[in-house]
C-alpha cells in the first residue's frame, strides 16, 4: 500500500527508542516527500535494523541522522552516524548472510540484519548500500521507487 516514510520512520523509532539510549537522532524529511508503495511492516523492519545498528555499533552520545530526498521516481533515505564507521574492507560484504562488521566485537547478533534489509529493499525494487561517512562514521542509503499503482 502507499505509505508515508514519516510514519514508517516514526514506528521504527518507537520500536528502538530504549535501545538508542542517549544517542541523538536528527530527522530531516522534506514536507513534499512522496509516498512509497511498500509493505509497511517489512520496510519498517529495514528502518529498525538500521537504527539498531546505530545503537549496537556506536558509543553513547553519538549523533545519527535520518534524511530523505527525492530524485525523479526514486526516494533516497540515508541513515548515518558519527560513530567509529565501517570496518575496513568491502562495505558490500556487510550485507552477506552471517557477516558481522567487527568479528572481535562483543555486540550480540547473528549477522543477518543487513542481509534481511537487502532482501526486503530489493524485493521492493530498491537498493541498499553502505559507505564511510565523510568526516567519520557510517552511512547506509536505501533507495525505493516512488511510483506504483495510483493512490
């Protein structure tokens, strides 16, 4: 169904609020952001997984930002933080099943979160990628088509 990214993000933030602790999350969604034709539960899960990564892999006091923009028929959604950044190597490997960013980490998890994100995003005709944030930190970008059946 047609969904507002603002509503999906709000649901995801409520889901991870306690895990984020004192990490500050800035939201930058333009007022004219179009709706996306998605499964709300699944895309909310993508947002939850990305925000949980902020909670798991950054220290308390980290700043994170969720921003979106439209480019043609595509919505770009970025989740970035000013934490320690991605591990060295190919960022695309983070999306492989059972892959964990830092093997020596005591952070719990099976290494499936980003693989699930990729499967969900690609099932919706979108893409997901990771990169180092200029100035330090991690950046995950999701693109989703902003078109589909007429609302």
